C-alpha cells in the first residue's frame, strides 16, 4: 500500500490495520517463542545424540518451521494489503459520488437563486420605469401648464430679446 493510499484511509481503518498487525505480531511472537523452545529442545537432543547426521535432521525441522512462519506472515500481509486497497477504492468511489451530488445540488441552488434574482430585478426595473414615466408625465403636464399660463411673459421676453438683438446690431 502506497503512502498516498494510506493518507486517504480514515482513522478507523488505520487503527484497524494497526490492531490487525499487532495481533499478527503477537501471533508471530508466539510462534517464534515456540520455534525457539523447539530449537533449544533440539539442541539438547543434538548434544545428547552426538551425531552430525542427527543434528542436521533436527536443524532442518527448525528451518522448515521458520520458513512456514515467514510464508504465513507474507500471505497475511498480502491479504491485509488487498483488503485495504479494496476499502480505499470503495471510499474513493463513495467520495466521488458524494462530490458529484454536492456539485449538482449547488448548481441547482445557484440556478434557483439566479432566477429569483432576475425576477426581482425585472420587477424593480418595471416599477422604476412606471414611476419614472409617471413622474415625467407629471413634469410635462406642469411645464405645459406653466407655459400656457405664462403666455404673456413669453411674449414680453421675446420682445425684450428681439429689442436687445436690434440694439446690438
């Protein structure tokens, strides 16, 4: 298992790995102690037997037991690694699916918020246009009224300006 894959594991998975490895280590220690005990017993037998051939046969049994223990340990580590790899793939798939759901939800909420904002903006613009038109209509009416009510003032002003223009020439 790579370091990157290990970092992706949850604390629970890591703790479970440690527990499994601790149990495996205890099991191997027990086997080692047993093998060492057997070795001592065989050494005693070899010393008692005094024969090189008998010693070779006794030592061969110790090596076979150590070989079997090492094979068993390697197999258990491979199984644990495969198990962790499978869990990592499952976690990755679940995480991807969750992220895709969250993105879809965010896009949906974003679209709803945008539509709501556009509707509010259109309402505000429509209201502003109505108010502006009403205000402009009112100002236009007042100006027309003012203009019509002060026709005499208009004539007086035009006479003043025309006399001023004639004096300047």
